[in-house]
């Protein structure tokens, strides 16, 4: 096994915790996504418009066979249409109900906790190189929000569902970004391994599932044990669609948390790229919810940063250069969420209005009114030089 040099010290530490998982993680830092990478190679000669038409014909149209679609794309979609036998649709419905009941808390935990933790690793490097900052960070948060929402709406992850299509599009964007980074002298493969590797997709999936459930509980979410495991169950299926090899994929909340712990331990200390990307996320969050006036936006960004610090812990927050403040925010948020549920039990009419307000806020966060189903892919390493996608 070839160990990229940036991971050597972390791998040695992680072996003491879980040698099998640490070895699997490091092995996959040099592996991309063979199926998706083959699609990108075969679509390389097409224009963005032709790529959109080709992918739309396969992902949204009837059976595409015999219409000049590359064999690699047919194989990619055929695998994605094969739902694993272990996927339980009843558990998916349980996860949907719990998500919709806690959607505002889940999205707060996603932005303030899991995404920030993900960007504290070498995941941040590929996004910083490509210039995914400020405006692009807003777009990424919206796409993360939309993908998560569609993933947990009833039927969203069924083949041809919106969540299913968004997940496959994100997987192909990862593959195209990996192709662009591999062809650049800005990425050091000997040091960092494969850009957007299978290991990093696994780490992100574990952050957005197991770690996310922990953050949701901290903020006062009311997922039951069954609902937490159902949430992870849906993410396990999403992980397959994202291209994570099944042999390394987590299977429940405990294994998702363990995967994140071991993977994070293998990663090198947070560097400037992590600082840039994490701060970009917390400072973009107010715009996502429609706060654009500079003074109000700055105040809200300070609040988001403080909530993030309390979720991820002082050690990581200090490494990301998040400011320290005396006033704690998470205890107040947790009390407010729990009090809302208690009042709702007494006043069902108020609870119904709160549910409606929460659902409308969810739709706004995911920007359903702004999104167009585009299957275009980035055309240049640096985002400012790429055509629209």
C-alpha cells in the first residue's frame, strides 16, 4: 500500500485505534471512482450543452440504449438503478418523517457542524484550488441543502427520483473535478493522493450522517433511536450512489461515527485551505437564509460561528481561527427547540402553523424556486474560468 506522505503521521496514530479501518481509509486515499471517472473520459469531447443533453436523456428519459450513449454511462446508470437488497423502504419513510419534523435543526447542524468538520480535512484543498469561495460557497451550500432535502423527501432516493438524480449529478461533478485536478500541477499526488478520493467521499458521508445525528441531538432534536438509525440507513444507500465502495461503507450510526473518528485521525492537521473554506461556509450561511444587509449579516455570521465552535469543540475551532466568545448559544437553542415541542403538544393549532413555517423555510433554504435541472459539468480547473454549470 502506497501511503501519501501527508497521511503518514495520522495513519500511524489511527492504527492504534482501529488498524483495519485505518488501513482501509488510507488505501482509498489513492482511489477515485472507476465508473464515474470512465464516464468523464468518454464525455470529454462534448460541449457543456451536449453533456447536459446526454445526461438528461439517460437520467430523465426512457431507456437510452441504442442512442449513441457511451457504454460507460450506461453501466454507470445501470448500477445506480440497482437498489441493494438491504435497503428498507419502510425505514426510509421513518427517516423522512423524522427529518421533516426536525428539518431546521438538521440544516443548522449540517452547516454549523458537519460541513465545517469536513472542510477541516484535506477535502478543503480541492475546493480551495478550484476557487469554490464566497459566491461559489453559497451555491455549494444551496446544493448541499437541496440534495439533503430531496434525499429525505418520500421517494426521493428511488431510481428516477429527484434525490437520486441530484446525487448522481454530484457524483459526476466530483469525477469531473477530480479529472481537472489530476491534470493540474497544483495538486501533488505523492503528498495528497487522489483528489476527491473514495476515502474523502466516505469521510464526508460519515460526517453528514453519524456526526450529523450527534450535532442534531446537541441542538435539541427529537430523533428516537429508531429514527436515528433510519436516517443513517438512507445515508448508507446514498453513499453507494455517491460511489463509496460497499466494502468500506458504514452500516449504522456507531460505525458511521467510528469511520469519521478514524478517518479524521488519519488526516493531517488543518491547514490554510481548511481555515479558508470553513470560514467561507459560516460567513455564507446568513445569505442562504436571505439575510443580505451587511450589519445584520455580520451579526448572524458571528452567531453561526459561535454555534459552530460549540458543536465542533474549542480545539478544532481554534485551529480554524474562529473567535472565542463568552456567551454560549447552543444551550439557548436547545431550550428553544424543546420548549417549542412542549408548547406544540398543548396548542396543536400553533404546532401546525410552526410545521408549515418550518416546511416553507426548508423550501427556501433548498432554493427550489431557483434551481434548474442542469447536468452541465465544470469545464476549467478554476471556477471563474469555467463555463456555467
